[in-house]
C-alpha cells in the first residue's frame, strides 16, 4: 500500500490536486504494480508563513520581491 505525502506551499486548486493525485496513482500502477484502491496520496498545504528558506519565511521573501 503506497502512501505518498506531498508537502508544498498552499495555493493549489482542488482541480490541480485531483490531477496530481490521479497521475501519481497512475505511475504507481504502471511502474510498481500497485492497485488504485490501495494507493494513498496526502497533500500537506503549508502556509507561506510556516515555511522558510535560508532563515527567511516565504511570506517575508515574497513581500520584498
């Protein structure tokens, strides 16, 4: 039973997530022989204030750009 966790910055639409989940599931079916009903895809949407690169939050970096 594959468990795929995708952690990314918030802002993707429900439709984008649906398409990503479908394609990841399809790859696992084709390449690993998994079954779609046992393949889990979990999206973790991280607010830009909760994700930092080089000690600077993404929210702060976006404000200065």
